[in-house]
C-alpha cells in the first residue's frame, strides 16, 4: 500500500497541472483497488454542486458534469 501511495505521490509531483495530477491519482487508485472505475469530484462552494474533475473507467466526456448534494450516489455520500 505504501508503494502505491509513493507512486501516486510521485505522479502528482511530476504532473504539469492539476488535471494531469488528478488523472494520475485516479489511475493509481483504480489500479491498486482493482476496480472498474475511479473518479474525483470537487465541491463548488459557490453553488454547492459536485463537479466531476477526473475519471478513469467512465466516459471522459462526462468530466465537468455537475451534481447537486443528495443527487445520485455521489451526492448521497457527500
């Protein structure tokens, strides 16, 4: 597990921008957990929406999609 965290951390440090870093993080987590998909959502404080900012395993065209708190599985978890 520590080796995985170290590799993800190195990928984040080497990323040219936030999007590249988040993409590296979701790839690393997906690989380590051996799951079909991994995504990162950020909370937009100005609208309280959840914004999909990185994904591996889902259609990349969904990046930028927004959900409200309480909407869908992600919204319920938050």
